[in-house]
């Protein structure tokens, strides 16, 4: 066994430290790093099970030109030549990069430098545009620079924490546990503002289930209340003329309550809590950012904190928490099309400074195409060569059907990725094998500006290479050898640090000059550090006046329900999945919490529309449609739907949320609005339901509904369809078959044995019940006979039920039995008995609800 490697988690922007110990080939033991400031040893379920995702299943291991393996030299020469030809014939704006918050800072830096300083275009944008660019735009409007005002330590010092548009318990579980610890230790009050009653709400003092899109009205109303109570002081702020007068119109308690669809008493309580607690942190995420008015929503929050002095002191801050592990690093190097580099914009002085520093032959002189506009330009034929790195826009972009059409029609598409086949890479002319987490070496920046090392502890498989190496070698082939003569990531890091300090003189808060001369050994040993730990403690802001700015924002009229699209579609994440599941989809433990893509709907809406719980439904918008499994959810507002973002064509016949969202974007940030798409939902009838469990891999059965779930040693397919279920037998692998049929119940059961061991099992029924999958999954590759068709072990044996705690693989039935048999009275007692809730804690709200809820209520809670 090797020594533990200190690295950083691959998932969200919390930036948790990890200790990874290689125990065998492509096998690693994962534990939280107790010395990392972000998590102090804690990990969420996704981080805990990273060890299940480091195998080589589905990996892209060699360069590919079309469907043929190629050498690196041949692939890189082709990429460089096609980009050079496009630039020569159509100009620098005819090419583009679309990159990712999964890249390390060093990867981001060389890609940004190549595009903006040597190709001469700013057409490099990132999937971070989809999750936090409205926060970037809001920060720049208010502070003069994209600086996150809060730190995790503020959560421990706050007396009131307001969570806005953030299911923190699921999406940032380690931060949520810090909040819960603060509540337990010092009685911190908690308000959750979210249209949905999520797990995060369970521990809150107050939940405001506001009308989607009414956030500006809510925070303008609160600011108007604070000014009326004498709590607002703008003496040290830049305040536009007419700001306060505009705020005084239509922002009384009753008008605000009506706009937000809130009870006036609840709104009044929120106002009182905010007024009574000067040490307030407002933590906001995708529910604020992913809106066509996202930047205004951000500035409404910033206005409130600035005007009431709730910023720059411990426990008081507006705090944007990011979704990806290095979205912040990308922002620092300039990986967005709307910024240049090192927190500089496209002013003449900045362009000249960066061009001088890079010795750049052709500097970009204006912002480039943001994500939505970029893929629109691809579809219109204006982009002739596109390079996509470490992301899957055919799934994650809004109106993804149009994105797919654009990719299919683009003359030249390059994809650098770790996975051989994704919904995006099937459109690539060249695929380049990139290093994955566990193989990469570089830095990342988390949501609180802490920079950490990500270190490789596994060898590069096949011919995979780091992203910085790939970009560097293309740049050399394009004629820029001297400027891209990097041999190791430490060299890139030093150059990035020097650029942040170049001609800075305090003008920008991002200044890493202390890192500019760091040696290779010191880089390798770098401990986590936070740049500018208290950015606004002295009341100084990087604006011409050195004061922060209040930005006038007004609530836009909300769209009424449309006749043909009477529902409103909201989208988001599941607890145990990540983006498009190319990594988390490999983990058997993470797959079981939410095995299928669900459409959540209020039970009264479901009853009116004839949608049974567990049935199939078709969700449609003007952009597209897809199938989902129905889940009745009392926590949904009436008239609203929720679907997850994760499923792709690689995992399911349905669940394609990206096909549904509008491609409308915020006019300031360019961030798409994923939260407010007009939609409708209709029931889908099926003739039969079933499942298939198979050892190893196989192609999904050809039927109406097929969702793949990773299980130990193979895959589970949840199935449903029309017509004759007997046709499913064609999907079974070869081997000895054992069958049982019951025409009266419309039941089919087939097992396939190879050398006496179970290779596959198929169950389907028209009218009957289906057995639990758990026992059958455990029988894969075990000696079996006809008894396997019973679907359960001999004798009475209850199954664990749906997974509640993914960290310790504890199911609902196990929990309810322990509560009953051991007379467990609280969540701590459940943890002591079963372990559930004692690691990341993201299931603790569900455990609390199970203590008082019926089992069926708990399943979909």
C-alpha cells in the first residue's frame, strides 16, 4: 500500500481536501483530509465513493480521428492545421473553445492564453457560464471586480444564515453540515428561500416558498423595510440618483407578499429576523443565478448587504457558492468570454498590459461569444472549428436538441475528454484522451477563494495526457512554440501568478505575487491558502471611487401561465449525482439513491392530470420533450414541475432535461434561465413494466423506457413499454435459459446462466408485482438454478428498500425496522445504530422525516 496523497475532490465548489491511498491497480481508498480548511475531514456521499469511479470503464485511451485510432502527432497536426486554415480563411472569430470548470487552473490558463493572445479572439467560454456567471456580473457591477465576499468561517460567526435558491443539504453537503454545527453550537437562525420544500428546509426556522422569479421583489422589499427602520446607511457607497425613490414605490410589505405569493406574516417574520441580526450571511446559488434576470437578482442581494453594512465583518456577507471544483480558477485566469485574464477586462489599458506580458502577436480586443450565443453561431455556420474540453454540452446546454444539430453541422469539432463516447463526442471529428481526476496535477480554487493542489496518484492510462499538455502541443504546432514552452504545470502556475501581479499596484484584489517565484518543490508541497482572506474588511473596493456601488434593479413582470404550456418547469441536481453522470454514473452506491429521472409534481396537480405516482409521463416545452417517472411531491408548489439535469442518451431513453429548457439568457451575464420554462405534462400509458439485470455491459433494450443503473459487476435496466414484453428476450445475452411464464398475469421471468452462474435475469409483468432488485443483483456471477426465478432468497427475508444513506448503503426499510424494533427516538440514535447520517450528513433531514412519516411519504421526500 502506498502513502496517502493529499488532493482535492473532483466535484462541487466546496473544494474538500481528500487523502487518497492506492491499495492495488486502479483501486484507491478515499478519506477526507482532516487538515484541509474547507472540510476538516468531512466528505459528502459523492466524495466518499470517488474510489468507485477511478476504473477504466468507458475511458478514451487513444487519440481518435473519426472512428480510427491515430497517433498523437497525427491528431495534433490535424487539429492545428484545421484551426489555422479556418483562421486564415474566415478570421480568428471563426474558431472557438468551449471549456469546463473541471479543468485545472493551469489547463484553463494555457487555453485562455492561446485563444485571446495568439489566435486573437475571445471566443473561449466555459460551462461555468451555466452556473455562476450572473454572480460574476453582479460582483463586477457592485464591487468593481469578481470577488466573492464571504468565507466558510463566516458561517460559524453568523447569527442568521439565509439560503437562497440553494438545496445546500444535497448540493453542498459539507457546507450544510457546517451550518448545522453552527446552529447546534450557537443557535444560529436559518431561513431558506426556495419555491420547493427541499431537504435543506427540514432544519430551517423559516421557509419562504416564493413564486419563482420574484427574488428581486423580495430583496428590494426587505431593503425598503430596512431603510424605513433606519437600518440602511449609504454614506460610504456610490448611490445612483433616484435609487431610494424607486425603491419606495411598490415595495411595502403587502405588495411584496403579493408579488412573491407569500403570506404577509411569513414575510414580516423574515424582515424581523434580518433586522435583528447584523451578522447575516446570505448564501446563494443556482436558484438565483440560473435566471434570465439572474444578475439583477444577485445585485438585489448585494444591495441589501451593502446598504445595511452586512459585509466585510465576520459573520456578515453575501456569499455566492459555486457548483464546480474549479469554476473559480477559471474566473481567475479569464476563462469566460466576457473577461480577458487575471480579473482584467477589455479596456485598452488591460489589453495592452496583457498583450505586453504575453508578448502576444494578436490580442483579442472585445468580448467573445458566451455559451448560448457560441452554439447559436455554430448552428448558423459562423464557427468553422470548435474545440470542446471536459464537458458535455449536448446534454447540459439549454435547448440541447438545437445544440446537437449545431454540432452535427460544424465543419470541424474536437473533443478532449476522459470518456470515449458521450452525447457530445459522437459529433467529434477528433477525440483526444485527457487525464482524469486522480491522474491530474495542478491547482483549483474553491468558493471561498482557497487555492488547493490537485495531485495525481494514478498513472496516466493508455495514451491519455493532461489538458495543459494537449493545448500546449497544439499551440506549438500553430507556430507559437516559444510562448508555450511549458514542461510542467508549475511553470504555468508561476506565469499565472506573475500576470495577476503585473502592473497591479493594488488596482485588483486578485494578486498572487507571493506565488510568482515559487519553486517546483514548493509547488509540489503547496498547502491550501486563501487569497485575500477578508477582501472588504477595510471598506475599500476596486472601483474608481474605492466605494461599492448600489445597482438599481427592478422586479420584472412575471409571465402568467400559458394556455398550451400551463406548468412551470424548474431543473436541478440530485444528491448523489453530478452533471451528466460520466463519473458518478460509474459508482454502484451512488446510483441507488435516485435510480431513475423523476418529474416531481404536487399530488393535487397529479390527480387533476391523471398522473399516478410511479407512472410515466411526457414533459414537453416549446423546445422539446422527454419521458420521466412521476413522483408525487407535496413540497412542490402547485403548477410547477421539477426534473433533474443528469441523464443522457448513454443512460436512459428519457430524462433529457436539457432538451426542455429555453435558451433565453440574462442580458448582462449571458447565463441561461433553467428555472422558468413554460411546460406541460401528460400521462404515458404502458402495457408492461419490468427490469433486466446483466453481468458486465450490454446495449439497452429497445423499448419505450429503459434506464441504466450501475450495480456491482454489471447493470440494472428499469424497463417499461408497449406491445409484447416477450420481445425483450432478444436483448438477453447468450447462455442457458431458465424461463417461467404466467399468461394470466402477463408475467415473464427469464434467467441466463453461463457455466452455471447467473449472467442475466429478466422480469416483466403486465398486471403483477415485481420483486426487489437487491437480492437478484447480489446473485450475479453466482451459481444458480430455477429458484432464482422466485426473485428472493428462500424463507422470509425483507429487502432494505430505497437507499436513504448512500455513504453507508442503508435503505428505508432497514431504517424503519430499526426505529420500530430498537425504539429509536432521534437522528443521532439512528446514526449510532446503523451509521446512517454520520458521514456527510446530507441524509439527516430525510432521517428526521422518516422518524415521523409513513414509509411511502419518506420515499419521495
